[in-house]
């Protein structure tokens, strides 16, 4: 060992530098503390933490769901680059595409009865699906969390009224409410934002009671905890207690509910389009509407106009469901598959003279 490597033989300047690089009160370098903190913060993210915990079948389900969801997100973000044509494009400078062309050539998935390219319609439909998921679930989380925090912490007559309203709204069928909202919002006109807003708002109204119940139950439990009572004794306001002390602890299960509700949002949007209350092909691409227009083609042997939009719906719902179910199993200690402990071969210590 060299003199510079031995702490006892270091000079005052080198010794001061060594202690400056170490964390206070420990012999671990501060850089190691920073890396450890960053790693722990990153590993606590919802998807990352579940991926690190998963093994075997649960890991396979989670990875499969993430891959399917990733493909849908890539198609939604890079649709202008992936799709060879626009969602409402009927031809090029050389002429129209033609109706019911079989897969092959310039149209790898064929064309519809209206002359649209099936592959382009499916890729552009991912944008509509992701838009409905984001708008609907974010709005329902925002409203449900606020109402749950206020109802659970304040209580009294306000809590009773909100609970009754939430139970009444939860009894409405999602698709029936979506039909009513579609007519009320868009006035029967299936425009792009009208159809998205109708589906998103109807899903928002139905999903609010789910987030409300979860957050309210956690708030009722947390407001009796000692750290909340200490904040009250110190004179903290109700707004500060709810936002600083209860909010973060009461919303830990929201990512799980988000994934489970996203698949239902896709099915509701597809149901609206299939029943004729979706989005017109000239406004935006929507998988349920394409399925509705493809029904007469099935009996005549034109299978590609219905198969590819249907497979897109199935794979999207399957991917989101696999992610949600995997997260649910990993959050439950009774269903979680634990890692097997690795036994390392320890060599006997060598005896030196």
C-alpha cells in the first residue's frame, strides 16, 4: 500500500479533502449517498418498483403488458411518421385508392368500403384512444381525489351527501351514460373533439366514485394518525394538513386504479363508435366506428376491414389489463411471488502465515 493510500500517512490538506468527500457522521462518500438516493427514488416509481419485484409468470405478464402499451403509445405519438396516409385520405395524385382492396402492395392491410387505408386508420386510431384515456382518467382522478380528501377529513353532513351522490352515480351503466352524454355534448354530430369529449366526460363521471371511495377511506384512516394530530396541535390549517400530510399518503394506490380503468375507457369509446355515436372518419380515426362500418363486409368475405381494428382494440385492452392485474398481484403480499434467496458459495478463509 502506498503512502497516499493510507489515511494515517496523509497530510492535513489531503485529510481535509477526504473528510469533505464523506457524508457527515459516516464513512460513506457523499457521492455514494447521492447515487443511493437517486436509485431509491427511481426504484420507487410505480411501474419500476413492480418490475423489480416481479418474478416468473407475474414478470412475464407485466412485461407483455408494457410492450403492448408501448406499441400503442408509439403509434399514437409517431402516427404521422408510421402511417403512410392520412386517416381521411382517399387517394393520391395518381388517383383514388379503391374500395375493398385486399391486403398487399401499397395497402398492406387493404382498404375499407369507403376507400380508406386500413393500416393508416388503425395507426391513427391509437391517437384517439390515448386521448380518451388521458382526458377521462386524469379528470376523474382530479375530481375524485379532491372530493375524497375533503369528504374524509371534514366529515359531517358534507360527507354524507357526497357518499350518497357517489353511490347513485356509480349505479349508472357506463355505456348508457356515454350515449346520453354523446348526444348532449355533441348534439348528434360526431366531430373529433365532440366524440372524445363525450366519451371522456361520461367515463369521468362514472370513475369519480371509485377514486372518491379509495381516497376517502385512506383519509379517514390517516386523520387519526399521530403525525396529523401533531400538526393540528402545532396550529396547521386544514388546507395545509390535507395537502401536505394526507394527500401523499392517501394516493399511493391511484396508479393501480388508473391502469384498471384505462381498459374500460377504451371499451366505452369503442362501444360508442360501434353503436353509431362515435367519430366520423373525416374528423378522426376511431376503431369502434370502423368495426361498425365493416359489419356488412364480413358476410361478403371482406375480413380485413373488421379484423385489424378489432385486434387493435383487443391488444390495447389486453396490454392495459395485464399491467393492472400484475400491479394488483404485486401489491397484495398474499398473491406476490417472492424471489428465491440466492445461496452463495463461501470459500473458507485462507490462513496466512
